[in-house]
C-alpha cells in the first residue's frame, strides 16, 4: 500500500464513507495481528498529585497551589491503590499528576525506588508523562537528560505520551500555552527514547480542532517514529468537557472511530493502535473493528472522572463488550509490545 500523504489522509477524513474506512483500517490491522485478536491489560491511573500550575483550559482535575482541595498522595496511599490493582489482576500503574512546583526530582526518585523495591516486576510503572518530566527537570534546575537518567536509575522504564493533546503550535497555544511547545514536547520524547525508555504516542481529539490539525499531529508522530522507531503504540481518546473552563460538547463516537481508522492507515510504522474504552465506554469496543488491536481496562482515572467520565471497572463486563464486536480478548503483560528502536534495551 502506498504511504498516505497528508492530502490523502484529509480526503479520508472528509469524504470516505465510514463503512469503507472501517474495511481499509481493519485490513491494515490484520496484517499485524489475527483478525479477531484484541489484547488488553488491567491498569490504574494513580494521580499522585492534583496540584498544577499549567492552567490547562480543558482540565477539570487540577488545583492551584494553596487550594484546600490540593493533595499529594503518600507512599502508603499509593501502595494501597497498587495492592488493589494487583488483586484485580492488574499489571500496570500509570503515575500521572500535574506540574507541582513543590515536588523536585528526589520526590520521584524515592517514590519509584520504593514501588520497584516493593513490587519488583509484578507491576510496571507508566509515567510521569513527557511534559511532566520536562517540568520536573526545569523545576529541579537540572538538564532533561539528567532527570531522565536519574528516573531510569530509580526503576522507571516508560514515558507515556500524555500531554500531547493536539501537536500544532496554534492548538497548544489555545489549550495549554504553559505546557511547552510542540518542539519541546517532541525533543523530550526523542531524548527519552535515546536513553532507553519505552514510549507511547497519544492524541486527544474533540476540542474543535479541524482535521488538518489532527493530520499535522499524526505527521509529527510518524516522522519521529521513522527516525527512532521508539513508540510502542499509539492511543487516541476524546476530550471530556464537564467541569472544565473550556466547556463544549464531547465529540460523537463516529468521529472517534473515523479518527482511529485514519490513524491506523496513516501511522504505518506503529504496529499497535490502542482503543480508549476509558473515554468511549462500550462504544469504544467498536474501535477494535476500525484499526485498533489493543485496549486498557482502567480501574481509576481521576482526570477523566472529574470531567464527567463514568469508569467501568468491572473487567468481565468490559470483556463482554469486546466479545460482542467479534473479538477474542487476550490479556497481555505490560511489556508485551516489542520495541524495535536500537536505543531501547528493556
């Protein structure tokens, strides 16, 4: 298949019948995984702090320093959440919070060392996100590479792509001007990949951005993947609007499915495309017929819950949704995805 150009991707967004797009994306998916196979893992997003100075308009979760609702979880509180996750068969804990100016690099080093010492390889730590790592480095007044190296020594292996939202200068300025530029974001991801971290790519849609902005975002991801082969997977989810300063409405699931299909076709160098059951609920299982081959079952995510998401943490119920669309769900280990990047030594 000829590699999609930006103009070809835009034509698919604007003009392709949804059924035709589904067939194309599913055919591309089936070149990598069997027709009815869908892998998954059980995970929990633990927000270690909600104190943040990024002031993102789309976020209902954060609290400014000094707010009476602000918090930093203790190590014991985090251990309790991880214990509950393991009891439900979980293997991945995402550690994500905010830009908390009170937390320096040593806070994160101590936390990850204690988690790794207590759980070993029974649990994988996923996070902080790339933008959080950049904030941690600057807040600690050390180079980014040094911050990443210290976090790696403390037991961290993965830097997820959260904080990307829409990777165009225009939309970063509209949504999160304090969350670093597109170039700084991409440089952080590339540096993490070169230092041996596993990384993932993400995109959030539904802010009112045009299809052109989504294609530009996908192009930046594909170009870096061409250079490093460091992204293990790509995940797209939808902006949740409740209780946010930005407001607006949640984009329809049909828009999500169309975007998932185009993402599978455009990102021809990323094998694993992940569906967001977290934000889409039962309708998200359909994405496994629109190019996605993997999904998470999340037991908690305060960020989206504060913005109106009702999380379904009943594992068997979610698996039933997946089976209804004709897929056979198979649980994977959190380190299941192969990383082809020559820099990665997990």
